[in-house]
C-alpha cells in the first residue's frame, strides 16, 4: 500500500497563518494540528517542538525576503530607482503570499532562530542595512535612519493595517 503524501506543507502553512494571526505565544501545537488537519503525533514527526517549527519557518521566510530585497537592489543605478524597486518587491511579495510576510514582520522579536540570518537581529535591522545600501555611506546618523523609517511607514505599517 502506498504511503500517504506528507502533510508537512499543510502543517507549515497552518502554523504560519496562526503565528501571524494569533501570535507565537497564543498558538498551540493543538491549534496547528487542527488547522492542518493532522494529529499532534503527525506534526511531531516533522518537528520536535513548536519552537523548532516556528524557527524553521522564520529562517526560511526571512531568507526569502532577503533574496527579494537583494534582487530589488540590483534594479537601476540611482537610489530612487532602488527604493522604488524595494517597495514594489515587498508589496508584491505581500500581495502574492501575505502570510509569510506577516509571519516574519509580526514575529521577528519573538523568534531568534537557530542561526542569525545574514547577521540580522530583526526585520528592522535588515531594512536599515538595505536602506543604507540605497543611500550609501553618509556621516549623518539621522540620514541613515530616515530611509528605514520611511520604508517602515510606507511598507510595513500598511501591511499591518
């Protein structure tokens, strides 16, 4: 008799949606199992804990966002063109698959992952790094913090609301 298909993708999708909508702390293994239509035992065959599941998803989705940002930074030579490309990349990613973006944005403070991806501590640090690449090095700390703040206001805040 053939083995039934793996439910790992269903588990991951359910977990991401629940972590994004309810938060990491409020989401239980039981919730994830119920939403993904598997038993808790089946879930534990793929992940040893809720923390491992969340960290695995967080690292993967943050890596995906980084790749999108890197691709956007290759667009054009002028900072304005790059900024436009970064904003478009983030909005497009959200429109195409909202749960991964929401999951990363809402959970970056709760999850540290097994490794720190790209030496980032959170999503805002990632935005600061790429914003600084857009504007180049500058002596003014305020100029360096302005662009990430603008990106946060233009991209992150509308996604939340």
